[in-house]
């Protein structure tokens, strides 16, 4: 990792400048391929419907996360610092891990 990115000195693009930088330009491809995934999942028949539901859940969640991040970049809500994005998504990921672990433990104890 670059020293500027590690210290939070790097700036993130705001507004439509998001579509001019390489990593952020991938938002467009994420939307296009995400839509294709939804079409393929919805139109396929699988022997175990639970698998199809799980893949659709992950696809929709990633689409919503991408959309949220894109809106935050375009509106400039990140304040131009990279540490903001890392901090928000780190807390969300940690919270999800904790919730999953607690409910898995409850299910295991009740079985």
C-alpha cells in the first residue's frame, strides 16, 4: 500500500470525476455485469432453490453496496479522504460477522 493511502493523505474523486479514474470507472462494468447476473439467475432452473436464492442475495447486496458507494462518491460525502470509506465498510463487515456468529451459535445450541 502506498504511504499516502496508508496515512489517509490520498484524495478520492468527487462528482462526475469518479468516471475519469481507473478504479472508479469499474462502477459502470459492475452495474452492467451485475444486471446480467440478475437476468441469468432469474432465468435459470437449479435443482436446489436455496442456492439460487443465496446467489441472488449476494448479487443484490453487492449491487446495493456499489450503488451506495457510487452515490457517496458523486455527492462528495466522503470528504475526499480514503480513510472514511475504509472505516464505514470495516464497521459494517465486523458487525455482520458478529451477528452471523451469534445467530449460528444460537442455532447450534438449540439443535
